[in-house]
């Protein structure tokens, strides 16, 4: 039976899904910008990489069970890439392959958990962070980001840390706000965590959800792993390659982690205990090829800039994003978030209301619609302000 506290956390998205079901009858006339579903299809080079892996007859027998934690060659390929991108000496066994980021979050939170433990979560946040914390027996302590700018409020995080804190769960770049945090903010966070550990006599893991890191300006991404030793990185290949349904991701323990060996071994054991196991053998075979790919993002930069400019000119107050596939926009009065989402849905545009992200007063739209969908959605949004 689902506990009442989980049902409460499930409610906002289920309420939105009821709206969604009512408007799917519009078919191709519906502009669905609620989720990051790439309506233009998966990246062609990524599809080719999967196809090549499947057609590699020399390795056909490799489509069998793989060890918990994943195939060594695939894990080593991830570690080598992380060495280059993060400047840290990752080894293959620091990397635990998972069926997507959701599974990685589960095993990490289980590994951090202790009786009456707390997880500090800056909000607005990805919708199921508090749900996962709760199901792992932890209390989600939600701390607001800075008002309006949605910068990281390190002072508020510091005040929320107690002797029961076992983790801080950080979406970076942030979903839904589209903000990427700079090195100064991350360094301040690392300093605060260090002070808290010394003062409270507790171990605090920084869970760095980096699933949107590829949607930042080249060279503009700073990883939290550089600023705090006890960091575990979460990543999903589906976002960048538009292969979300193929469920390929990982948890990576920082080489600077004080209990590096014990932590990575425990994560592997949690893949067995929770039953999340590993990604499919096919996706593990394709993984080294996927790591080599770089996709153009001109389309994303163009739509990000245009949506912010045109919505601002129409009287909306969007948060200026510097990363991710999303734009977070203040809900225009007098409607509530859900009222406005229903109003837009009746005009053929689907967006997500802020309560889904444990926040209020905003809505999030994804930039992954087709060109025609984006044009139509912009027209509807602008017309709603006239």
C-alpha cells in the first residue's frame, strides 16, 4: 500500500496528467511542451550508434546478463570521459551503470540513508526528488532557491543542515529553472558543507544531478564534484541523445570521496537489493559510441533566446535560462498555476505547473517541440496576454 506521504507527493503530477488525458484528442493540433519529449525524433547519430552495436556480430553473445554495476568496458569508457570533462582521476569501478538517472538516484539515496536522516533539496526541483527521499526512509527538507533569480541560496542551505542531514540533492544545471550554477556558488556550498560536517559530526553527501550538463555553453559548466569531496554524480544519456526511453545512466563516485571504495561497492550492492539491476546489454554496448558523439545545439540556443524575448515583450516574466531544455515562466495573474495550465490546454498548449516542482507561481515549458509546435505555442501564449 502506498503511504499517505507518498500519495501527497504524487498528487500534483497526477492532477496534471488528468488534464493531459482530456486534451490528447487534439492529436497533431496539440502543442505538448510539458515534458522534454523530442518531437523531431532521436538524434540520428545516436540511433546509428545503437544500430552499430546491435549489428556487431562479433559481440552478439554479449546480449546476455551483465554484472551488477555494468560491463567493465562500458564503465571504463565513462570513467575516461569523466577524467577529461571533470579533471578528476575516475576509474572504471567508480562508475555504476543504471537504467537511467531515476535508478541512480534511488541507489545513491539508499546508500546515504540512516535512521531519521534528512535530505536537503533546493526547490523548485525535479518533481520526484522528495518522493525518492521519502521512499528511502528519509525526510525531504525543501529549501527555496533565491527568489526571482533562482540562484543557489547557500545561506538557506546552511541553515537547513542539522546533525540528521545525510545528503544535499542538487539539480545542476537546474530543472525546472534552467539555471547553471557558477564555481563561486558551488565553492561556497562546499565550504558550508565542510563547516557543517565539522560542527555537527556528520557525513554529508552531495548528490549532483548532472543530467542536463550537456545543454550548457561549451566550457561553461562547473561540476559540484570539484568543490566537495563527498560527491556522487548522476547522469542520463537519454537527455542529450534524445533516447530517454532506452534508460541508460550512471552514478559516479568522486575519486576524492573519503570513503570511495566502500561507497562504490555499496552502490553496486544496492542495484541488486532494489532490483534496478543494470541497463540493457545493448545500451551498454552502444555506450562507448554514444560518448564520442556531439550534437549541434543551434536550434536550442535560438529557441531559448526567442522564447525569452517574445514572452518578455508580451508581459510575461520568464527566468533567463543559461542551460537545460526548459524555460520557467511566472504565471500571469489572476489565475493560479493549475488554472492557467488548464486555460492553455483548452487552447492546445500543454505546459507543467510549478506545484509539480514543489513550488508555486510559475509554469515550465520545454523547447523540444517541432518548429511548428513551437511557433503555434508562442502565438497562443502571446494571445493569452492580449
